[in-house]
């Protein structure tokens, strides 16, 4: 007899959410990949019935863009993961962010955005939202009085925790309490945790957004975004914009993301173990001025992280000491053997990238001038990664420092 859903552990719910039903006494473990652009109906009455049910908000398909079995299974799994009401699948993480902004904001509206969010949000602002007469105002989660910044036309508070690049941990319950007191919904980017180590909808957020490209898929072979809502009212708003924009993803990508979800807990546990070892080792290096990793007791966000998170992912950033220059940081990354150089993360492989100074300056919490390197610690043996980092530090220490224009 199957245990009641409410009594199941999070990993059990995640593994079984969206699993295909048995028919005629048997069935596949995995949901089949259902590829189609056209849905057939047995009669015009059946077609009309499906259309009306869909317009009423029911998850049925009258066209391939609406998704079929593979899409539904992924939506169900992510909804279970985030503890939400409904999930929407988008072609990329940025597409998912843009969907939320367009769905909830209209000409003349104002939104408050944490200044440490994923940098392309600012590009959406500058190239699209401003043209539509929508105003985004950036605020410091740690320094500003959020309530003093709320206007009569503020319609959304948008944050990311931990923040991009430096992993500043936000007090989401406090932010949500202020926003909700003014009737304003809160949306948050939850990509850093993969939805596994952090449950923002339980902490006051109303919308959780992920780039499933990262930890959900987990193998660096999918581009995908996901939006999860917490109530039917927000589901309806997102659904209206989703339909109008014609957003969809391919069935194969939905399948790959669903495959990744099933192993998310064990992969993230391994990423955390390896990243913690690397972060602790980095703290002991003379060329390192500061390590950014919320699980470290020395990290400024550690107390909030310990309160609100159940773990940490594979992202570790560090600032060189004040004597280092950009040439040092670029030389360090170029000297690495086991780290690829790439802008993404969340896959099984380790990556390294020098943070762009202009991106760091967007973070009000960043007061330094030393170069910063972001590492994604993958599933390789951490001893090999540490040895690689050690030889890279040694190589740049032996080089004469040159000014970079």
C-alpha cells in the first residue's frame, strides 16, 4: 500500500512525482518522450471540450505547444520540489525571469529589485521594460529600508538569494513581510540551490524561478527555465502571459530535465562536500583575501544561511589579496587544468571564470577592488581540484605583475 503523500520525505516525493501510471498491469519507469506539434481529437466536440477546459485553467493540451506527458511529468516534479501550486517551463532561465516581469508589471508600474541579482535582469530592464514604461529600482537588501522605497505603484519585489557572484544571503522572511504588508508579491531566483537546499515559497516568496539549465538538468546539455507559483491567482497571471508569449520547450529537453531531477539530491550533496573542502582550503591560502561561500562560519551570510538553508551548492568565489591585479586573476584561471572556462555552472564539471568588475560594482555589498574568481566545484575528486588550484596559485605567484588596460 502506498504511503500517504504528506508523510513521504522530500527525496521520495521528488523521485515519484510525475511518474507514469501503470496500465494493463505494467508500465515504464520513466515517462516516454512525447514529441508532437499536433494533437488529434476524436470529434469536434472533444476538441471544443479541450479548448474550453484549457481556457478555464486546466492542464490539457489542444496543441503541441501546450505540452503533453513529458512536460506534465516535469511540471509535477518541479512543483513537488518547490512546494508550489503550478510550474511553467520556459526556454531558458532568462526567459523565465522575463516571463515573470512581463506577467506582473504593466506600463506605469514600479518594481524593487535587489541590486545583486543575476546581471542580465538589468539588460531586460534597459532594453525591454523601460521601453514599456516600467520602472525597476535597485535596492540593497542589507543596507536599505525596503518599506521606505515602496511607492503607490510598486507591484513586485524581485530578489535572488544567495546573490549572484558573491552569494549574499538575504533575509527573505523579513523582505516578504514588508512586501506583503503592502499587498506586493515577492519573486526570487532560486537557481543557486536547485530548489533542493532552499524552499523560498515556505519562507514568504510567492514565485520561485530557476534556470533548469544548471542543477535541475545537471549535465550541461539543456537550456531551460522554470517558474513556480504559490497560488491559483498568480498561476492565472503567469499563465495568461505564458500563452500570449507562446513559450514552450521541446519534449527532449523536458525529458533531460526530468532525468536530472531524479538525481538532484545526491548530486547536490556531492557538490556541497567537494565545494566545502575547496572553500576551506582557499581560506588558508596567502594569495586569497576573502572566500565567498555561505556555509563557511566566516561568511557574512552564514547565520541566515544556517537558519534558512539545508545545504550549499558547488559555487565558491574568492577575492585575491589587495596586491593582486586583473592580470593575476586571468593568469590564474588560464593556468588551471581541471577547470573549464565557461559562463555557466551546475553541471558535473568544474568551471572557473574571472568576475567582470562592472558586474561586481552592481553589488552594494561589494566594497573591494581586488579581482574575484568564481569557481563551480564539480564532481571530480576534490584532492585533484585542490592540487590544480595550488599549482595555479604557484604559477601566478612566480610571474611579474603587469597592468591590464
